[in-house]
């Protein structure tokens, strides 16, 4: 397993290199280009030349890329065109809120998908199965921004139960416990919206996989030996039914990040997603490029983690 992981990491290096080349080229091919960010009819030629030299935009594109790549290896991703801060500083401020939203929503979505998919498969053909199926189709067909707006309307405006925007209550000083409670209240609604979007699809995969697994011979053998229903489900059925779900989650990793970006915009959550959209509007190319490369790294890592989980869930899977 260790050699397999090392080999996969080494294979990811040229892949990420090609991704960085493609992303760097696409960023500079966007309408207007980086120079267009500073284009001002009143700006003199000398002023424009000084700005281009400040950000290295006066050099050929391959030279710009090589300098960016060398700086990236050293943790220097350049400076934001908008704030003139180091990109690493900008990202470090926005990453923790996104990690908090992303990880809690992913964990909740996995738990609910496994639970609902298992219940639907065990109760196949019953009213419970039809209800779970109907709710799943509703979640699949509902755009995440519409679901977010509905949640804000219901829980924030009608019921006044949860805050609808921001990371915490502005202008109020809390002690540590109440500050954590206030942030948890602000997290709850965007977390539920983001998780609900993926629970719908993942529960369908779990249901289908569970139905197939329950037909296998080893399940009938376990029942014939007198194992209880709970033991059969937990030790045999669910564990083997998780393999297709792991694959789907790894494939959807990028979609989860995209959903987090939309969710952060709807709920004004100050994370990476909101930063990406604002940077796209303002053509902040260094920040955009760094976020795209960071996203590619996480997608590659998610697929590697999925391969490792295959062997954890199913001991018959071995890597050489």
C-alpha cells in the first residue's frame, strides 16, 4: 500500500504540472487579460508600463509562467491585483471558513446518504421507500441557490429561527462559549443546504448498491447461520455497499466545491467560494489561478483517498 501511494503521488506531479500550464494559459486568454484590470483612459503610458513591470506583465507569457511556478514552489503565489496583498495571505484568511463549511456538510451528507439509502433499500417497495425516493428526486432537481433562498425565507424570515448570512453576529462581543454557539448557528443553515443537495443523489446510489448486495450469496449464508438483521447489515451489507458510494463521492468532489461556492455567495459566508466569485468579477488573476490549482490538488487527493478507502472497506482489494 505504501509503494502504491508513493507511485500515485509521483503520477500526480506531471498531471498537476499540465493543469497549471492549462490554467495559466486560460487565465491570460480571458477577455481583457490581466492588463485590462488596470486599463484606465486617464492612465499615462508611463503609469501603465510601471504597473506592468510591477506585476511582471511586461514579460513573455512563458517567462511569466516559469516565474510563477518557481514562486509557487516557494509558497509565493504573487500579489492580488485588487488588494495588493500576497495571495497566500488572502487565501489563508478565507480557507478556514470554507474548510468548516465543506467538512461539516460533507460529513452530514455522507451520514444521511448512508442512512436514508439503507432504510430505502431495506424497506424496498414500501411507503417509506417511496417517500425517501420522492424527497431524493426533489433534492436532485432543486438548484442549490434556489434551495438556499427558500431556506433563508423559511428559517430566517418566517420563523426567525436561524441567521441567514455571515460568519457571526456583527457588532456583538461574546464570551468564547457564546461566540462558538453564535458561529454554529450561522453555520447550520448553509451546511444543511449544501449537504441536502448531495444527500439526494448519494442516497440513490447507496440504495441501489444496497439492494444488489442484499441479493448476494454471502448475505444469505450469514442469515442461514443465524446472524441477526442488524449484524448482517452492519458487518456485511453496508460495508460492501459503500464501495460504489466512495467512487461517486470522489467524482463529485469538484461539484461539492462548486456547490460550496454558490452556497457561500447566497449566505454571504466569507470563504473561498465567495472569494472566487468576487475575484472572477474583478479579474484578480493571481488569486483565481492559485484557487484553481489548489482545487486541482484537492481533487487529486480526494481520488487517492478513495483508492485507499477501497482497501479499508473491502479487505479483498489489494494494491501492488
